[in-house]
C-alpha cells in the first residue's frame, strides 16, 4: 500500500509555485484552491512549505488552508519560536516541519 502526500511550495505572494532547485519559479495557482482539489481527491496528507524568508508564518493563509484541508496538514518554514508553533497547532496544523 502507498500513501499520496503532496507538497505545496508557497512563496511570499501566497502563491503555489514549482521550482527547479528553488530557482526558475513557475506559478501553479492559489494554495487554497489547490488544497480544495487535493481534499476532493482524498490524498493522505498535505505538506505546505513556506520557501521565502519571512519573519513569521502567514497565519491567515494557514487558517484558510486548515479549513479546506480534510486530511492531516503539515506546515514548515520560518518557525522561530514555540509560540508560533502553538498558534499553528491551534489553527489546525497537525504537524510542523
């Protein structure tokens, strides 16, 4: 048996992108819409990685993703404190990377 776990790379403009070694970015779409599609396809888990250097995670976007996500949600990127981690867990993120 195999599991399907897509990874979304989100940039500072709240856009899902595809990269080649984090260079040559290609726009894929709105992360909320992509999360909705993966929820409909019943994937096993979703990993969202913030690849731009921002001082704090985008909590508004993460909350939107958590409400659309009907599978375990993992978030990674720009985590600098335990307080940020607690806030993400309270928003609906199940795992942190």
